[in-house]
């Protein structure tokens, strides 16, 4: 069974600084990995996904993530934080054998300070 | 416009009073699912449906029922709500089978408070 661990439930970054959100996964088969973002009072929307193509994945709003099999990680980064990046971010994993089960991490709340 | 619509968005109710949260999608997706979101726990799957008349339990199904009589609708039923079901609920959909990329499309959420 797959699982996801997000390190840090809250992250505070200054506007213009690097955003780094950590995600480690465990999966018994090659995984599919996702990052979702949740803005206040909204549902989740997809930022980016890894499905066994390129290991560096580019998403919306300037975010990207790198799949590192040796480290079982899929960390999310953005070079320069914007105030509009304040939101909660969720990492999720699905087994490649079955789409039925998407396992989410506990989430990381990002606060951006001026 | 592609949409997943949940109703109600907000509800305060009392213990034991049956309620239904509706979910409707206009994307012709085979797969539909319900999640609950609680602080520090992320999203946990309650039930999911791979297609009409096919439903299965997720990680936290106790106290919930679902039905899938039509492709577009997937209501979540709380027969006898209890305070521990106070939560934020999300309906999510995606394409099924080989057509799927795994991406889930979410509704805007239904915040339920059980007193």
C-alpha cells in the first residue's frame, strides 16, 4: 500500500524567496505522484503530476517538482514566492496498477510574508 | 464549463438527523469519490465509485452511505450523523480506466457541523 509524508505542516516564506515543500512517498509499485493546491474556501486543483515520463515536472504558476526514486521523494519548488501562493499544498500518490486509490499527505500550509 | 457541484456548501445539523450531501458532475466521468478533510490528517477517502451501480469503501466509510444510480450524481448520505462527522467534505471525479491520467477534479467542498 502506498503512503505519503509531507514534512512540515506550516511553512513561512518571504515574498520573492524560494518555496520548498517536501514530500516523501512509499509505494510497492512504480508510483504516480501529484501536487494539489487548495486556496481558501475552494476545492483542490492540480498543480502538477509525475507519471513516469520526465523526472522534472513543470506545473502551473511557476511550480515544479522533481521525482527522485533513490530518495523516494517528490519535492515541490518555486524560485520566487508571490503573495498569491499562500495556500495549502497536498502531495498525493497512486499506484500505477490502479487509479482507484489516491493517497494524500497531511498538507502543508504556506504563508507568504511581505 | 466543466464542473463538480456540491450542495449544500455549509450545513449545521444535530446528532441523529439524517442528511444528504449531493454531488453532480457534467464531465461524463466514470469515477467519483468522496473525501473528508480534517486538520492534520489531509484528505481521507470515504467511498468511491468506478461507474454506475459500482461503489466501494475507502479508508473511513463508517457512518456513511453512497449510491450511484446515474453517472453524473454521487450523493453522500449520513443516516445518523454524530459530532465526529463534523468535517469538510469534498466530491472528486475523474475519467475511468485507460483514458484516465489520474487527475482528480474537485468540488468546492461542503462544510458540515454536527452538534
